[in-house]
C-alpha cells in the first residue's frame, strides 16, 4: 500500500476476543502467554502468543487491558480451542475466561487513516500497539509501516460506527487486512497451523512478542532454549510469487505457508517459514 493507495475500512468479523478477569487474571495469563502481561495497560496493548508445551504456536494474540479485565484478540478459527485449553489450567485461580460477545471490530488502514479518525472525533495513536479511547470506542495502532488501526465498540453501536467509517474510507475486505498483516510480518495461526511452528520460526521474538526474563509459562522451556542456543534455523519470510495463494499449512519446496492471499496484480503475497538450508537444523 503506497501513498496513492486508498484508505480502507474493513469489518473484522474473523477476529474474536477472550475476556479474562478476576483477582488472579494477570498472574494466570503471566503463566500462560509468552509476553509479560504486567506491562499491558489501557493505553498500551501487547503482541503475545499462546503455545503448546512443545513451544509451538497455538495462537498469536493482541492483549489489551480494559478496566480490571484483559482482552485477548485472536483469529476466531482458533478461539474455541484456545479458550478450552486455557480453562484447563485455571484450577484454583480466581479468574474467569469467556468469549467476549457484544463487541464489534473494524479495521482502518491507509495513508489517510489518521485523518479519517480525526474527522470522526476519534484519537489516532501514533506508536505501534498504542491505544486510546473516546466515545466508548477503543482505537489501537497496529504494527507495520502502513498507518493501520483497529476500532472496537459495543455491538449495539457497531452499525453506526461502520456507516461513519465507510462514508469516509473505501470498503475493504478481510483479504486486504490479511495482506497488510503479511506485509507487516505479523503471523496468524489458523486451525491447520496450530502446534506447527516454534514461536521464533514466525519471528515473534523480533516483533517483541516474547519476554525472555518474565519467568515460566507454557512452552517457555523450549522457547528459551531456542533463544539461548540459537537452535532455530528456519524463519518466516514475506514474499510475492505468481499464482493462486496456497492454503495455510501447505508445504512448498521453499517452505511451509503461514498465510497467503491474492494480490491485485494477480500475484500472491505470502508468509512462509523457509526450508532450512542443507546441513542446517530442522527445528
């Protein structure tokens, strides 16, 4: 997306939210997620991940704070499985976990995105993962070079918000949002790629999605070993190739597909974990 590209508004129904609240919510999530949730604040979200004991990604998450609750944004295709697995570890912790319903999510991206927000009387946080709130609407700046924001509002006012957004920005599709995630190097975990990639294979460390001094969490032993021993030789790369987009999880000669989406020029934008070079480790 260049300076001449349109600014687009996108309904994000494919994303869902898990609500975690209670006196032990922070401590519980600290023992489950790869990043340090203690630094999450209403004005600062966080990229994180939920991993299997083998250190492999079960979900890539954006963690937000709303009052005394945490909201975990993730792809809806893995939400139910992640929620079920998290609940298995609650035990005696004073925390409740549930899908956060009654919320509408929209994306806004492009060179005029900040101006569109200003015209709606909404803030446009400048730093990646910064958050701000006005009129009951939460705005978060996403990672990536393209100005890009998510807007979260009560579902009751979602239709009105969408009408205001779409009056000021071109209508975009979910595939446009996926392409921007790919170009920003932000991975998405789908059902067919769960438990497939060690977190560092998808560059979660380079994106600031892993804390190496927070203490124990599920999968930490493997992820820390990879970090300190440099054991991962495969990493995610972003490429543009001719042809139709392969499905997430597909294996190509070049590597394994994390995500892929068709581009306007007939080519495919894709993120793939590249095959290790001959003689390299296959971790």
